[in-house]
C-alpha cells in the first residue's frame, strides 16, 4: 500500500519502530464482539481514547479493549489499517500533511472533506463528526521571556532565535507541517539543529531552561502549569487540527451501534474544556478514568 509504514521506515526513531513491531505482534480484532480503541502517546490522546472507550461501554453491549499510549500518528495509523485497532482519534491537519503528505490548507471544512474522501478511498476508514475543538501546534517560550521581551507572535520571537536552543518532538521535526516549513515561513535562525526528544520532555526542558522554544499542543494543561507562553501563528502557517474519531469501515458495518454512539460525541468538547481535562491529569495528577467518567456524566452521557 502506498501509505504503508515502509515509506517512513528509514526516518522513524528506534523507539517508534519498536512500538510498531510490538503492535503488529498483538492479536488483531478477530473477536466480533470486541472493539479495540487506540491512542497516541500523550495525555490528550490517552484521555480521548479513554473517553471513547467509556462512552462505548455506556452506550453499547460491546467489549471494549484499550490499547492506549501506543506511539505517534504513524504507529496508530498503521495499527488501524492493519486491523489491529478499530478506531482512534486523529487530527485533520495531521492526516492531511503527515499521512497523506498533501499541501496543508487553512480552511477547516476543506481539510475535513479532503481527509474524509482520501481515507475512505485509500484505507476504507471513515471520519466521524469532529469532537468540537482544534488542537493546533503551539509554539511555546517561557512566560518570563515572553513578558521580558514583549513576545506575542512567532514573528516577534524570530529575531531572538540566533541565540536560542529549540527542541521538538519526533514527528514535528520531520513533518511537512512541522519544523522545516515553520523555519522557512518565519525565518528562524537557530545556531544549532533543534534537539529531538519525547514531546512531554520538551515541556520540562523549556521550563527548566535547557531550551528556549518548543512546539507543543494548544490544548495542553502544562502550558499554564509551567508558566509557558503560546505565541500566535501570525502568518497562519499551521492548518486546522480538528480532533475526530476515525473508524474502520468494516467495524461500522459489523456494529452499526458504534456509529450511533459516536454520533453523540460530535461537538461535545470545546477547546477550553479539553485544556481543563488535560490540566486535571497533568497539573492535578488525577486519574484519567475518573476525569473522563466525571466529564461524560456532566454531559449526560
């Protein structure tokens, strides 16, 4: 398949390759009464995976298996199209730029329509209704630096990058909508190649003074917890990243109740609500299962 793992195999970090190998060794979705929910390896994704799992348990009679914290977009995508996962939450801009490798667009409806069409035709996967929030990449600096240097936009920070150290997650360092295009758009001039590390570690590195600029997620609770400042994408480099459950068509055909249940999640979560959920887990160290259960109950689900 043209979108197979072998396209990215030479560039994937060893840890992600290991996760992919482990994933392929796991049993597939052979139990007709079992639904397998996956997620990527950061807090928001784990919350969303748990939310879908609990919601399906509440709304259907299906047995739900969780395979959360698996890895990045490529790992989850391969797990889905290989039948190891039935569904996970993906972001529209990520699918367009990283999976389909197409030119990003700034119009949310255009991006959603394109990924829906491509995934249906190429992967036999359906995009459900968006959950209600856009989790765009967030270019972050320390709050104290933003206040001291009067930084509001990415353009404001560009002039200081010749003295700064940057750090990015594995995917952002390589993706079409990641660092290379960002550096060109804003003329970023870091003296050394940005460090590449686990996304969660970049936050601690920034707060601790080891680096000066990172790319996080706009809905992350750690932004407030660590007193970080999110710079405005004033040149509109990033496409929309609406969060949407994506499901194998075979799963929907076998279990029509899944489509009905997931339809109840459309527009359920605002950006502020997602940030609060992330904060409860990252900032308050609350249990993900409890946080999700309380949120669903607050929505009457």
